[in-house]
């Protein structure tokens, strides 16, 4: 891309010490999850999003390698990152 269209690449330039370019928005639209029902709705969305027709990244939530669905199914946590939401209420 640098050689093909350097002007386009410069539109993504950032002034950070650890990178020169950023191709996504930093605003993750964080929201407070006030109820367990709301949390479960968002968790369900995150787990099922890779299955959406336009992504087709997996046939089940627990098969997607970066999903916490497997953790909630059988306790597997390959990356040692997931915690049960119940432990924080």
C-alpha cells in the first residue's frame, strides 16, 4: 500500500510511540451494564457475532478461537484471560 498510494496511507497516520498507523476507530462505545439481563444480552451478542451470515467465522460460538463461549461451556481458557461475570456481582 505504501508504494501504491502513499497519500491514502497517510490518512491513517497517528502520533503514537508504538505505531505509525491506525486503521480502526478507538471509540469502542463502552456502556455500563446495569443489570444481569443486559450483561447476558451483550454476552450473547458477542458469542454469536462470529456466526453471522456476513462473517461466517465459525459454525458454533465455542468453535471461534477468540470467543469466551468455550469458557462458559466447559471452563476452557486457552489464553488465561476470561473471568466469570458472576464473580463480579
